[in-house]
C-alpha cells in the first residue's frame, strides 16, 4: 500500500483505515490490515474539466487536461491507481460508512483499536466525508450513532470508569462514583435557546435519518461499557486540546498551551493532560465534538473558503469490564478492564502556495501542513519498503506530531 501519487487532483481524496488489537496484544499481532479507499468528488462550479475516470470498483485512471496534452505534444501518459475500493460521485454517506467505518466500530466493541483518516488536497471533500452536513451525516456522527445504538442498554453509570491520566482506565467504587454524580448534578447549567443552538451547532437528528441507523448485534451482554471522547488539533506541529476549558479574559486573553506526547506502559503514544469527556449518548458526544470544532483554526484561501489550517483528531475511547456472577455490579479489578479506541483524523489539505496565494502566517501554515503530510508519506513508504524488501530502515516518526502520535499503529505489519 502506498499513498504516493494519489492526491494531486482536486476532485478526489482518500480514506485510510487500520484496525489493531488493543493493550498488550497490540504489539503481538501481525495481521492488522491497512486499507486505502478513494472517493471521487463531483466537479464544482469552478471546475472546467474532469481528469479522472473509474475503470473498475477498485481502479481509477488519471489523464491530463486537453491543454496540457497540447503543451507536452501528447507525451503525457495516462496513469492508473488501485485501491481497496473506489467510490464514484454518486456514492452517498451511508454507503461509504458501511464499507469504511462500520467494521471499525465492530472492532472497537471487540477490544480492537482503529485509525481512520481522510487525506487529500485542500477542497477535495475531506471534512464533508468525515463530518458531513445536515441531512448527510459523515463518518464521525454515524460512527457515534452506531456505537451508542449497540451498547446503549449495557452502559455503566457515569463516573464508574475513570481515566487514570496515563492512557488507562480505572474502576471507582460505588460510593465515589455516586458522590461525583451528585456533584455534577448540583452544578448549574446555562440553558441554550433553540434559536442560538440552531445557529451554532447542527443537531444530530438533522445529520442522520433514523431509517439509516446501524447497530452491532455482537455486543457482550455480560459486560458494562462507558464511552469517553477527546478532541485535539495539531497546528504548526504543536498539539492543542480543543475541549480544554480556559477562563475567558477579554482584556488579557490567554494563549492556549500546547500539549506533549508521552508513551504509556504498553508503548502506545498519547497526549498528556488531554481532556477526556465521558458521554452517555450520541447527542451528548456530538455536542462535545461541536464544542471543539468551533475552536479549530480555519482560514479563507483561494481554493477553499473554509480551509482547515490544522489536523484534527477526534478519539472515541471505549472502556468495558465484566459483571460479577449476579450480573449486578462491575468487577472491581483494574486488570479486567479492556480499553479500545478509534481515532478519526481529518487531515488538513495539502496545497500549492502558488495556487492559494498564501502569504505571511498563512504561508507558514501551508509549509507546516505540507511538511507533516510529506512525513506521513515518507513513513508509509519506508514501512512498505521494510516489509516488501526485508530491510530495517529507520522510520522518521518523530519528524511530525501526526506520525509520532500514531507511531504504534503505523508500526504494525500490513497485509
């Protein structure tokens, strides 16, 4: 699998996914699979000519525009690229979800980690594919919906599971969990008027039609579950917590503090001090997502009115533990807790500064975006060479925060 030469046209993008075992099994499995999908975006109002053709359900062909052929005396060769699957312009969001993300939710429920990211040039439809729009929910809201549809009746009460700040999870006693629930319920909440809410955040009900709901039928009913979400962005190779509650000071606004990466006892990388929010419904999880989404850095460029200037990582973490013999309480044994996670990554688009006419800080942003994407490509190429040729070349994970964060996932052998 290679990402090379797959994203230098503005009307298509790729989704890459991988699922791996969680915990200690993570480093012992060699059968994790990396799959690359191509989704073709319909031509926009400003697009003049289509340079792409679907040859089969897994192969696309690129050809040069007529003007380019003339300039090169007809020497331009048509090129073909193969993927796990290619999706045409008529593919809807549900069809894409069922092929790309639904298996990852099944894996998540069965204690396997997963990574899915969208990759492509700016304006190719990555954010639409990941988030979607009212009436056309993307991979992220559909993934949340399927997860809660599946584990809803088997969720633990709030605060029974608690992050240990070391990328793990511990189980609280009933009394401690009850005290934290009472404390949460006693805190005042600011009501949101329907009008302001509608303007700010799309409602989940508007994103996904109830008739399109998905559910896993393979949930272990002898376990209890809790879902935690976190949301970070990687901007200019610095990591920021999009869910961090910073005190508002209109006179002296504080600059957000960047976070650092650390390695846990299983050699998995994680963002130290990152906010993890326990959520009990799809609606609550989606509301947390939009809270962070409003903090993402975007800008207007020549190619995209709302171009993401950072890579975003929305992580869904699922904690599960077995019930006692009576089926009434969770076993108070940290060693019995299984934690799996699915990272949904919306990468910033690669771009040519000559086309976006970037200057100043925008030029620096574009440089950092392109550099991090180049590092990702380099890592994938070295990994593939090591696999295919039996070499042991050094993989430059540390050259970018994106590749460093997902180092363990990328290290697992590909099929």
